[in-house]
C-alpha cells in the first residue's frame, strides 16, 4: 500500500508538474502575444505621432500664410483708404474751385452786360437813336449787339 501511495504521489506530482508546465507555456504564449500587440501599438503610436506632427506643421504653415495675407490686405486697405481720403479732399477742393469760378463767371457776365448796356446807351445818345434801333448802327460800326 505504501508503494501504491508512493506511486499515487508520484503521479500526482508529475500531473501537477505537467499542469504547471502547461500553465507556464500558456503564460509564455500570452506574454509573447501581449509583447507583439504592444509592439504593434507602439508602431501605430509612432505613425500617429508622425502624422500629427506633420499635420500640425502644415496647419502652422497655413496659419502663417493667412496671417501674411491678412497683413498684406490690411496694408492695402490702409493705402486705399488714405488714397480715398486724398481723392475726397481733392474733390472738395475742385468743387470749391468750381463754385468760385462759377461765381466769378457770373460776376464777369454781369459786368460785361452792364458795360454792353452802357456802351449801347452811349451809342444811342451819340447817334440820337432809340435803343431798339441801335442794332444797325452797331453793324455800321462793325460791333455785334
């Protein structure tokens, strides 16, 4: 019986060792699987990081371009606004000059009409003719009425 018991113990021990060896093999396989998955995830993380950095750099370049375009547009706007102000001032001066010239022209026309009437009156008095008949007298003098 002792021998049976020893054989039983030997079988239990060998079965226990075999079970433990199987568990160790399973654990090794699981570790290898996890290491492979970790390696794959590290590769994906590196690729994602590289793409993200590239995308971030591209966005920065685009932002820099937009800022440059904004600065150029702002400068063009300021230049055009200044030009428009200058043109507005020039237009106001031209309108004032035009108004002054119109006023001067009216004054000169008024003076010319006054001088014409005075001349016609002098001619009428000198030739003793009524004003309505002065046209032929002025023609004889080669002056238009």
